[in-house]
């Protein structure tokens, strides 16, 4: 009887030396397994926050405008009847058109602490990319550079904010075992809202251009036009950044619909020079704070809790995920004046809503000018994410 019970256990959970089978998301139930798998790895991590399953399903649905220019495939790794990991591979045709470097992406990587699991998952993703002409793989991207990206390598002792990733500490080592090496470092900065301060030289710079810069919030009436302007500014401002892929009109329209649900108009501040929008900043309430105890589910009563927490109680933390200054001003004195003026403008609505601290993320480690601004106003780097690359 004991021997039969042990056999049943290993049939279900898989022996450590059992073969690993990596299966694409084709069979019934595979997609649910793929989405639910992180819960298996993070249930003992007090800092992990399970994303809303509805949001994850929408992100991966065919209705996501991202898939107008990006192809992807997902897999789950199995040992016996036990799922032990997952991964995706992506080819972004806009990236190829812009950079022409035959680079594919991997993403949404989760797995047990086992070299064989990481080897099976990464090899499967690499083969899929190689068959489609990729000569290099980079990631993690979930699913593009304009979504959640980078692997957390420092800052495991506090929860992630909205649309920023979490990870187990062993992930970096396991990836590096498979031949992946760091290509870019991304930093997240933490800024207590009330501690924002400007140096005398910063104040003089803002005062010098005060007459030329007009900052205003977005509004219900101007929202659609403002979203179009923000897309143009972002695509111009970030165009020289590493790995840049522009937002399409459809993608930014979808982003605008989502922002309208959760973000007050005064948390979108736009700077104009000579009546032309040239820079912007967006602050979000930290939705992760509001969903922390929902277990990824909105039904039956989770949606009521979320609505109350976002409309009545409001999160105490936030995130600044989007900021841009038109490229023609970036290397002039007006560029930092615009950035500082926008940061000053967003402080009041952030504090009025009771947001006590914000994460500013992500910032490339080698973006010295932006890091200098943030560190001089009192922000501190507290998390580090890493992007990896491997030749195929």
C-alpha cells in the first residue's frame, strides 16, 4: 500500500529525474495552467502580488493591438503531471523594421530552482526563434519593451508596483547558466512625495524658462487629443533609446482607455512651449496595492473591493511610468527645465490624493542625465532589473 501511494505521488508530481516535457499552449486547460503557474512558485513569498487573471488574459488575447506587429508562442514545462515552469518567445516586426538586427525576445519566465527546467524552457524558446530567422534572443519582455520588462536582480525585499516584475533570487543564476549575459541594467527609484526638493540651481533653471513653459493637466474634453500628443512626444523622445519600439496608434489608444479607468486627469501633466505640447508626465495609483489580497480574482466580490480602494480609500503609493521631453529640447537647457517643471507640477495632485510615495521606473542605468535629476531631487534607486541577451 505504501509503495503504491509513493508511485501515485511521483506520477502526479514527477520524480526529480523524470523527463521534462515542454508543451505549447494548445491543449484545453494549458492556458489556465500557464497563467496560474506563478502562484506555485511565490505562495511562500510575502512580497509577491498575484496579478489579476482577467488583466493577464486580456493582455494575451488576440484583441491586444500589440499582436498586430508581434508574433508569440507560450509553453509550459511538465515533469510527470506537474507543471514546473513556463516561458514565451516573441518576434516584434516593428523592432525588426527599426533595428534590423534579427533579435527575438523571451518573456514571462517562471520555473522551479532546477537547471534542467531552465534549460528545457530556454532551449524551446530559442528553437522557435531560430526557426523564424532570429540570430539573437533578448529579455525578459512581457511581451514587448513597452510592457513589463527586465528580470529583478536586486530589491526582493519589497513588493513590486503596478506593471513591474518580481522574481525569485535564483532566476538570474539559472539564466546565466544557460549562456545568457547582461546587456542592460534598469533601475527603479523611490521618492517620498513630501520629500521632493529642488536645488537652488534647479530652481533658477525653472525660473529662467517659466515664461516659455506652460503646464496643464489633461481633461475629459481634451483627453483624446492629449493621448495623440503624448504618443507623438513619447515616440520622438524615446526614439534613440536602446531597443526602442514605437507605440502604434492602436496601442496608445488602448493605453488611453486603460488610463481613463484608473487615472485622474490631473495625474497627466502636459508641458507646452509656444502653445505646442512638447513634454509630459503620467502618475498612476499603485493598483498592486489595491489587489494584493484578491488572489488574482475579481469575482465574486473582488471588483467591489478594487473599485472602493481606487475611488474612495485610494492607494498610498504610486508609480510614474511615462515621461518624455521632445528630442529637439533634450540637449538644450530647456530640456531639463521641462523635466523639472513637470516633476514639480505632478507633486501637488499626487499629494492631494494621499499618495505618500512614488516609484519612478524604469530608468536605464546609463541614462546619466535623468538619474542625476532624480537623485538631486531626493529619489533613491531601490530595485534593479536586468535585461539579458544570447547569440543563437
